[in-house]
C-alpha cells in the first residue's frame, strides 16, 4: 500500500526500498533507499484512537 501510494513519484526523487518497506513498523522508519533525494518515512499512528478521542470530544461539547 505504501509503495502503491508513492508509485510514479520517482521523477520527484520519491522512492521506496522494498526491503526497508517490508512488514509493519512500530517506530518511525526510513523506507527510502540509501542516497535518495527525498527521505521517505513511515510514521505509525493509532487512527482508531484519534477518531475515538475526537468523537468523544464532539459528543461532550
């Protein structure tokens, strides 16, 4: 999914290293190849928790 989202952006220097991109990430991780013009990071999030917090804040408002 990450590689697919960035496909076609190599002209801008945005590339993904398949080995670095493999698997899930529990910490921020560089997935661009060594020496790439643009550093591509995976930053894990907990989107479900954020949605729950914002929903609770809306209901309590």
